[in-house]
C-alpha cells in the first residue's frame, strides 16, 4: 500500500520535466518546510536535506521539492498535466 501523495509525486516530476521547468540536475535548497497556498509543507521525516537535485528529491520522496516543482510549473499548467494523466476530470 502506498500513500497517494507519494504516487502523485511522479505526476509532479513528469509535469516539471515535460514542461522544461526542471531537469534531473536542477537543484533546490530543502530547508525542511515551505509554505504553499497558506499551508506548511514538510517532508515525511520533518528534516531539511540541504541542496538537493530533482533526482535526489524524487529518490527521497521530498514533499518540499514536489512543492517547488508544482509551484514553478504554475497552477494552470500543473492542472493541465494532472488532467492529461486522467485525474480531476
């Protein structure tokens, strides 16, 4: 059994890669948490991991990196990708 959020990360990374917003080597600083839409997003282990690549972020299933990607892609574009995967229709 898998957490839905962990499975959804694959869609997030696909959107980021396909749209050209990120590449596997794109780096971001993971400081343990980030705020998106008024909510605090934290990693599963409640720890920051410092500078990580997108590859590291996916391998470690980091929520903060997923939040970075989805906000970088933008709401409208991200939702378009979600729909293209057959969700939210």
